C-alpha cells in the first residue's frame, strides 16, 4: 500500500476545488482497499472512496481522514445461453471507456450514456442515467466491501445482486448508505442484438428524429455521436478536446411531484412567462403512478440565476441553467452558497425544493460564507 499524506484533491475532481486529503491511497485491487480500510480503522479515521471526482464538491479545508482512490481496472466477459454477454468491470475503469469498449464489441445498452464522466464504480453508486437509459437497466451484480461491518466483513468481498441494490432514479442503496459500501467491480448484462431502439425526447433532442435524419435506424456509434453532440451543446460534456467547463454536470436531482403540484407549477410558469413555458416543453414527464418528473433547469429559468450568471468564482453555465461551474479559482464555499441560493429561489417561486445531486465531501455546508 502506497500511503501518502496531504495530497491535493482539487486536481482529481472535475470541479477543480477543494483542499488536501490527510491520508491518500491509490488502490489497484480489492486487497489494497481492504489494507487501506484496516489502516483507517486502526486510527479511527473517516474514509472517502474517490472515483473520477465527477460528482463531488470537496471542502476548502480538504478531507481530514483517508481518501481511497479506486484504480481497479480490468474487463472480463462471459457468454450466456440467452444471447446476453455478462461483462465484469473494475470499479476504477472510466465509465466512458467502458461505453466505447461496448460499442467496439457491438454490445448494446450503454450508448445513450456516452460522455458521462467518472468511473464504473461511481456510475453504479449514483445509478447514472442519461437520454432514456440508466445503469440499473443492464446491471446484474457488484462486488462490494462493507466498511462498517465487523472486521471479518471488512476483509471479505461480498456479492450483491440487482434486486438488493434498491435502485431508484439517480440513486441506489450505495448512494444512500453514506459511503458504507465500496464497489470494487460490477457486472452488466449486454446484448449483441440492437433490436431495441433508444427512445428519448426533450426540448432539444428527439431520438426518433435522429432516425428520420439518418434515413435508417441509428447504429450504436451514431447514437453515441448524437449524445456527445447534445451533451456538448448543453455544456455537460467533460471531455478533453471538446467544449467543456469545470463542473459536475447536472447539480440538482429532477424533483418528482404530485399531479396537483405539477398543475400548480405549470400555472405559475405560464403566469410569469407563457411564451418561455411553451418554448421549453417538454419540461415535465408523467410517471406510471400519476406523479410528474420535472426538469430542474426549467424551474431555474424563472429565477435570477440565468445561464451565464456569475458571482465570485462560481457561476451558472452559459449553456445550461442546471449546471454550476467553476469560472475561475472558485472556492467550495462559493459553489455551495450559490447552490443554496438557487434552491431557495426555486422554492420561493414554485414551492419545490431542489435536492443536490452532487455530494459534498468534508465540511462544505458549514463553511458557506
């Protein structure tokens, strides 16, 4: 185990903010994770598992404990009788590298999540989703370590199946556990039969239109190219060589509200600016239970925090109201303060509380200016 001290964490995140880790380990195997956890337990240190650093804001003071950077690599496959291919991937593999691998192998199911930053482990924890697809659609199982269990449990790798993971929209048992479980690998079921055409539609993008434009059913690579283009136009593509911002992509979860609350929100929006409401449709999607999923970027369009808003070192993306960006030497406290003010503004107008999708690491919220 290569243990280091006082390692700067800002360069390891897509936001580029935050102080140092008191202790830091890069774990290239499950055994090194176990060894690092034993070190932390002996010294009663808090532990944070770091993936690609794409969905976190680290406190300006850093993290006063042990940061385990998961660098576990490897991709193995196993063919199944039902035409499916089971693919097991190390938690430290970059998610988009995995997507590219699947397309090269002509295995479908991941292409709509092209360009999502971070690692496979982080994608499982957050149940990442984009353009009509989510990780839980193809997820089979994961190998995990329970950091809060008895000493023998911490040393043992457990296998947890999909039905045990409590997946929900952009969340999972792992995400709700406060870092208790560390994912070291994940297995997915992918298909060589691209019979299912991806379907997604918002006010900028329509997968059905893509087929009409191409004159044929899109290939996996064509779906990927279209998704990358759309993510770049929205300013949510964090990729070298493409137009990008120092950010964490979407900062807030999509809220789910009752039918009555949706009607109320629609009425408020039309009263404030009916033309804007019409232009931004669709901004709400009815769910099987009669509730509605709302686009938080739409709600933010009615606040003072418009695209391009800047305050200090933090601001709102000029391309998407849902993305907070580091416009230049931002502090974590500036980002957290801006996020809080955006939440309060939406709640004041619509009576809807936006919840951060981004995780605060360390003493962030208590240090808001």
